[in-house]
C-alpha cells in the first residue's frame, strides 16, 4: 500500500468526522434555497443538508478523478 493512498484515506476519514460532528451539533431545522434544483425551499435538518452537499461533492470529485477520457498509449501495431 502506498503512502499516498494512506494519506488520502486519513484525509477522507477526517472529513467524515467533520460531517459526523456537524450532524451531532446541528439538529435544528433550516430552510435551504437552491432554485437551480428545486423551485420550492427545502426544509430539513441542517446536518442532513450538510451531509447531502458533502455527498454530492464526494461523488463529483470521484467522477472527475476517475478520468473518463481516452488514454494515450503505446505504439500502434502495423
């Protein structure tokens, strides 16, 4: 296992801890406005909205990091 993978895992676990900590301390209901996605306000727990935004960010980062484009390669066979 490489050091880079271990470091990424530690950072990811630290971010998950922050999400857990925010969820434990922000249990009140808030109004969330995001007109691009929903025309009406979203009324939910602050922790749930925070976790949803975090999850969308993680998924977007995963998709971008996976690199879906063509890969350059070696020589073509003749």
